[in-house]
C-alpha cells in the first residue's frame, strides 16, 4: 500500500512553532521534506535544553533514520545549507548520506541577497520588511525563466572537474572562480544590462574582497552539496509506492502566501497546502492529513496589517513570555491576540484536517486573555466572520473579542496528558475546535521536544 503523506502548515504569519510539531511527527515518518520558501524560514527545535535553529533543512532531520528531501519548490542558498549540514554533522548527526536536493530547486546567489537589500532600501517607507535572504529576487529569476537550478550547478561542476580535474587544486579553483564569476555576472547583466561591469561589481560586492569571499564560499558549499543533487520526484514516489510515509514541512504561513496573504506584505511563494504539493511534486489526492499550526496568541514579523496586534504593554508582555524574537533575523516580533476569523480562512484555503495549538503555557501565564471571534466595520458597525486578505478591507475593521480566563499555567505545569490540563485550558481548546470545525490534535505546553500533548478534541456542533 502507498505510504501516507502529511502536511504541516502555518495558519497565521509564520513562527507558529511548526518545527516542534514536525520534530514530533518526523519520528514516525520515513521521509521528511521542505517544499517552499528558503532560508527566510527559521525553525527552532529544542532537544534536551539545547536549541537548534534551522533555516533550510527540514526539522525532521533529527530523526536519524529519515530521508531528508529539499523539494523543487525551495529556493536554496547553498552557503546557508552547507553551513547547516556541517554544523549538525559536527554535533554527531549524519546528514549528507540521507539528504536529497531536487535538481529542479533554484539556487540563491549572493547577488540575490544583495538585491533583496537594495530593493528594500528603494522602497523606503513602503518597505516590506523582508528577511534579506534573497527570496524575492531569486523567485523573480525563477518566474522570468532566467534562474539557475541545481541541475545547472551539477552540470557545470561535472564538466569542469572532467576537464581540469588533473590540474593542481589552485588551478582548478581558478577555473571554478572564472566560471562562477562569469555565471553570476551574466545573470546580473540580464537584469541590469545598461550598467557597466565595474559599476555593478561595486554595487553588488561593495567591500574589498567581498566577491572573492562569495565565490570561495559558493565553491566550497556546492562541493559539499553536489553528491546530494538528484531527481527527488522519482525518489519520493518510489519510496511512497514501497509504503514509506512522507512528512512535508511548511515554511512561512497562510497569511504570507503570495496569493492568499496580505499582499504585498507577503513572501514570494505559496506556502499553503497546494503550494506544498507542487513544491515536492505530489498530487493533492496523495495527502491524508493537513495539520495547521497556530499559537494561543498571534505574532507577525515584518510590515503589514495585523488586526489583533497589541502594540502596547500587553504585546510586550506576550513577547517576553513567549520569547518572540525572530529565529532568522533576531527581530522582535509584533504580538497580539489569536484571530479565529483568520484561522477559519486558513482552515478553508489549506483544507486543514487537524490543528496544533502551541504556547498554551504562555497564554496560561496571563491573568486573562482575548480571542478575536469577528470583525466589526468601523463605519457601518456591521459584523463579519468572513476573512478577506485585502488590506483595504482589513483596514476597515476592528476586532470583536471574547475574553478567556487565564492564570492556569501553574496548574497545567507538568501535565503529561491532555486529560490533566486545567478546565479553563480545555474550554479554550474546545472553543477553537468548535469555531473552526476542525479537531485539535496537538497541544504545545512548553518549548522542549517533550512538551507536546496528543489529544483529539472534536468539534461539538
Ligand atoms: P521574505 O520572505 O524574506 O521576502 O519576506 C517577506 C515577508 O515574509 C516579511 O514580512 C518577512 O518578515 C516574512 N517572513 C518570511 N519568512 C518568514 C518566516 O519564516 N517567519 C515569519 N515571517 C517570515
Ligand atoms: Mg520561524
């Protein structure tokens, strides 16, 4: 029988704690994959008190038996990926012998990273607040059909190795230097063809030695990744047909989706469920479970509308209690209340079959807390429970809240099963299941790997 496919999706603005759920689910999956985004993602997995931030490797890499796949939909910065591999391997976790990078995945080059920065500066007050990881510019190249893929890198390196393999290391490196440099400047030239070489060289590699440094790092990184580049689509389908299960790990989230999010304050991919299928090459009928991850409150990093934001001392308190600082950029996250109107939308566009609610411990430290159950039009006073990701529409609304009793942290501390949770906490989770009509199946009660309770809170209406 064909293996099962499970997707883990972010329901809000990212940073819902997907890494924690994936780390748990990965223990029972033979294959774990990333499908979308790139090193803009930051997943933190805490194992035995030690925190492991990951940007490109799926969080499921911590199951040492799992095959680790970077799908065709991921925009891969080879330097970041190679660093992550080396860092985990130096801690004793083998990665390279079970890592498969799609030959169709697009490569992020240092000039993409630089362009991201230049573009954000150009936007000035209208900046998007990107992570400066080169995601937008690399996506532009991909859709302009000007991108460089890992298959191109593999071909280039194979050809040069065949041609100059007998040369000294220094000579060989010089050949690669020339080839990589030409490739990068040809790419830059396509977009800025009116700029003379010297001026764009200065624009992209402003500091002395920066170009050399970039090429040296790229060369080393691609050499590390080369043996892992392959046809991941055949690989994962053959394994699925042999009964192996696949876990696809989402990055970013529903409201950052280029189609479904608060455009233009979004990322340059479709991190929702259907985009994740495209990002590894499976059809939607293969998917048996779509887990939507949320926090008991909400956060957003970067610009854009955030209707339940608490830009006040409550938000500050949530930030401190929930350690809401970016894994990728270190930026303090904007914090606010859980928005069930937006969550219902995430249930719809992703076809969620299960919910995972994180940070129950954090919300339980507050005296009381609020959940947005509807929006009210500021002018007409009309209420709605239907979400629109259009900024103009969202800006017309104010949230309508329901209050919940908090202060249950002390009572819930140390709970090892859902049944041991205080009644206030259970009532809150039941309310989420009823509102969304999706069962709550996982509850996060702390940062650690073991602080996850399994349950099955079914909607009661
Ligand atoms: P980009 O993906 O770096 O282009 O950034 C576009 C928007 O998505 C910005 O608001 C970022 O802060 C946000 N973003 C991108 N990746 C993540 C993530 O993993 N978590 C939270 N926000 C993200
Ligand atoms: Mg994150």
